[in-house]
């Protein structure tokens, strides 16, 4: 496995993103993994009668895309969540392409804590999640 060197410097406004199209398989696998078989997610006939008019993806499945961008890109490998605040602002449907965006809002180098604005948007540019995260960035072991 390649050596991972965590970053220890960040600039306010710096950004990274990760995009993924949400599939039927994603929703079914997440239901099985989490145990959340809410019919809004897994039963089209039931979901058609809801305010959404059809099935929607699990909110926490979508937030996993935020985890991907912060764990792999910004701040990246070696960072660990301290907190994550979320506001779900719109539904995510099967077939939507969601882009998670992390943007540096604060950096405390003496404590190695980076604060990020964490938002998700669908393929139409509509915000579906608004949030903020704080992460601890550890120096490389050794």
C-alpha cells in the first residue's frame, strides 16, 4: 500500500468535489446494510402516494458522498470526523447524479482542525444537502 502523507495546510475557500449517480443497486444495498427498509426508499407503489411521488434515496446514503470527498480529497486520507451538521434540502431520486462539494471554511493549524462547508447538488444544480463538518488532521505516523 502506498504511503499516505496527510496534508497539514489548508487555504480558506479551497474546494474539492466527488460525483456519483445514485442507482437502484445503491438504494437496495444501503437498505440491506443499514436495515432501513422504509417504503419511501424500497416500495415504488407506496412511494407514489407520498409527497415525493416516487421512491427517494436514503438521506444518509447521499451523505456518504460527503464522506467520500472529505476522506479521499479534502482534507483527504488520514483525516477523521469530529462533527457533521446536515440539513436535507431536497429529495434524491434513483438516477440523480449527486456532487458533494467540500470547501474550507476554517483552519486551526495549532489544533489541526479543519472546518468545511459540505454541500450536495443534483445534476440540475439544485442543493439537496447543506452542511458543515469539522475534521481532525493527524500528522503522519512515524
